[in-house]
C-alpha cells in the first residue's frame, strides 16, 4: 500500500476515533511556552468541530498584544491574514472560518506557528486533514512550530510520511507540551 492510501485510511480512522472520544478542552498550556511568549507575530488557525480548540488561545494572544495571523485557503495554498479579534472580519467557507482582508506578504517576523493535526508521532511528524496546505506552508514560515492534538493522539508509532512532510518542533495536549529533538 502506498503512503497516500495509508494516510487516507488512517485519517478516516482517526477522525472516527476523535468523534467518539471528544471532550472539549482548552490548550492554554502553550501560552506559557517561551517561544509563544517571545513571539510578536504568531500564525494560528480557527478550529472547527472536534479539532483542538484555538478560540481561547487566539483571543489571549490578541489580548496580549500579539499580531495574530490566520489562514485563508487560496487555491491549493494558504494565505495568512492579520486578524484583530473582530468576528465581523471572518467568513465561513465550507467548514472553515477564514479571515477577511488582505494577505500578509512578508512573513519574516513570524515567531511561532500553531498547527492542527489528527496525530503527531515521536519525531514531530503530523498527520493532518489531507489537503497538504500546512506541508506547503510550513517551509515558508520561519517560526517555531507546534501542533495541537487531543489526549491519546500523540503516537508512539510513526505516522506515514512522504518527502514533502515537515516535522514540527513540538506538540501539545490540554495538559502537556512535548518538544522534539530538532
């Protein structure tokens, strides 16, 4: 079985498991990470359904004076848009909540990137939702990378990976931050 087919099968299984075990939690534990504290610009995302919630994180980052960039899908790429917390500056596209406004073209000041994931393995490789958006975006972002997963979604088994997959620097559950040797 090729890696693409294996990833697809695992995504379906992991989504079912996530729905069965979902307990709403906050992931504020990452707000104490030195990389988050010292970053002036942070890329995050707007969670949906059973994804680890970024609502409190995003609001706290804005309240703390951070410049928060959220993703907007443009073709097969992610554009990053500055969001100031104003809910009228958001639109819903399919399942995604996306910011309205001009894309930020200079990402050189990004200090941290918060990413979604279905699973993250011991080496920091993530299995995402399957669009490849973050795999294409991460090489263009200079910041420290952390993925959010629910308890039980940090895997001792390697997730399938392809040549374009990028490992993260860390992963977080609601109560724990795990750093990878990078």
